[in-house]
C-alpha cells in the first residue's frame, strides 16, 4: 500500500523518539496501532458491503436474462397454455355424431381382424426349502485330558543351579570402579 523502505522507517522512528520522548513513545505507538486497526476494520466492512451490492446486482442481471430467455422461447413457440384447456371436454359441433360412430366401428373391425396375442408359458413359483430347526440341546463339550506326569529330567541337570544372568555392562563397570561385586 505505502511504499516505505526500512531506512525510511528507521528515520521516522528516530524522529518520533526525539519529538515524543522515550517515556510516551510506547503509548503513542499503541494509540497509532489502535487507529490503524480501526481504519483496517472500516475498510474491510466497506469492501464487504461493496461485494454484497455487486453480488445483488449480478443476481438481478442474471434473473433479468433468464426472464428474457423465457419470454423469447414463449414468443417463438406461440404457445398459450390456457387455450387448449378452454375446449377440453366440449363436443366439437362441426362434426356430426354419425361420423364418430362410423370411425368407432371401423376401429373395432380393425382390432377384431388382428390375431390374438400368444400367451407366455405359465410360470410356477415354488417356495424355497426351509432349513430344519436347530435341536434344543447343545452338544456336550469334551474335556481335554490333562497330563499330570512331569517330563523326565536327568538328576544331574536338576541338581545344578540355573546359570546366573550376566550383569549389564554399565552396572559392572560402576561396581568395578567402586571395588565391589555386581548385583
């Protein structure tokens, strides 16, 4: 928006420091920041209102175009939807009733001369087989046999104590430094 370089900002800051003074400079900067924020909010609100007005104008123009197209289509077809409904159900007085009877008899004769349609083969639909219901009793579970015998271990192996686990290197080094044994 404003084309201000860093050198110009430094110059403005130096002048403000000299003119306003170091004690009131933070308050002045705070006030300036609040004023700039207020101006930005007002500008954003104005821009939003302007965009809403443009959208409304565009929608109005679009609606007008759709109405114009609808009117041109109706004019090109020259179709009046009310006109056919006026004579609906009314007898046409220009044709005598005898002509209608003759046309009806001719149509019946033509239909009678046509061969009868062939009927398709009958279709039989049988019900699907039904599964047998489950018995009410639950099947009994078999128990697993438990082996109570201990495996045979030679007496020599059983008499020996299990080997001691080696101590961690860090603990072993610490113990050696202290002059004691590892735990």
